[in-house]
C-alpha cells in the first residue's frame, strides 16, 4: 500500500458494487493509493474477500453488504464509512445490473430492477454522501455511466439508466458548484461478466467491444477523479476504452437552427428539407472528426 505520497492518502472512500470486476479494481487501487475503503456489494462473501485482500496488503478496508437501491441501506453504507474512518471523502457509484432484451421481449420487472439499482442506487448513495460532505466543504463523487446511453441494441433499460446517471451528474454539478464537493462520471469499458453476457446475447453483432480489456485498466482514472489532482474537474464524463482516455460531450444544441415566429408543420418540414436544422446525429456512440463530422464508434 502507498504511504503518505499516495494520491488518496488520508481519504476515506466508498466503492459500491465492489465485490468483483470493475468495482473491485477501483477499491484495490484506491487502497493502494492510500485510501481507507468501504467495499460494498450485495454479495457479503465477495465484499469481505476484497476487503480482506486489501487488509492483507497493509491497507484499511471494511466490507459492508447491502443493496444500494434501498434508501436506508444506501445511508447505512455511507454511515459505515463515517463510523469506521471518521468521514467520507469519496464515493464511487459503481453498483449496477444489466438486462438485455429487445423492446418486444422486454420484461417490465427486469426494466424496473435495472432502473432501481442503476438510477435510484446511484442517487440514494450520492444524496447521503453529499449530505455528509457538504458540512466539511470537500468531497468527490464519481458516478458510472456508459456509452450505451447513446443507443445500443438490446440495451433499452441499461442505456436509459446510464443516461439518467449522466444527467444526474450534470445536475448535481450545477447544484454543488462552489461548495468544494465535486461530481464527475466515468464511462468504462472492460471484460467483465456483463461483457460476456453481451457477447453471448448478440454474438458477432457485439463486435467483441470489451473483450481482453482488463477492469484494472479503468481504475487509475477513477482514482484521479477522487483525488485532489482533479480539483478542476466538475460535471465531466471521462471515457476509458482500453488504452484510450477521452471525454464524452454533454448534450448540446446542434448548428444554428432555424427561426419562424409561427411554426407550422409545413414550415418545420421546409426547414428540415433546406438543411437549416441539424446536422442529424447517428444512433449509437460516435466521436467528432477533425472536420466536426460524426464518426461511428466501434
């Protein structure tokens, strides 16, 4: 474990959904960089295994089992950090679930479960953490979104939930400007159980997007956002994709638009036909080329 020179030395951090995969990678690196870590997961055995691994390496860690989708449960996770380590300086809202289905086959209970864990779980933990951070005038929250919110086949529930997480990040950043409490998000890519499920469901259409990308490759950016080195970042979404680090744009108004004091269906149609409205965006994640045109991501 890092000594006083670690990027998170002296800080106390909660990582939700940290029993395996990306969450475990975030927890391990946060501890290696000097943080005391609360390892949360719905699987008590997995949470304790990661916490024990951190302690065995000389770090400080507590395992806290429980679902983030319950208001009181989320509060207990944050309170456990304050009780064990005296404060909460950072929160990584990593806990999430994944269900794949096309619109015609989507199970409503699955859709609700995804929103409850991914959206409400992020919101509940964040709200409790913010209320603990504000009196101290400092803290960092890192939400976890996904490029799926730009549009991806069979990911209606998951993509909608991650779009909500991105919007929550922007809104909280506006709310907390000037308070010393920062909110950012990451959009990671890694070979996890979620990636395996995606590959199995879509086959060749999945394009092996996350295969051979280790979870640990995403952890340094998360630790950076938790650290004081990222003091200038607030309301941003950082994207990790293998060896590439980039930024995701906020929703934006495209072009200059068209004006009419009394729009009719015909004048709207004419504006589109004339190319005065747009450009149109492709479905799915894309990046702007050097010329400003969208280029589809793989």
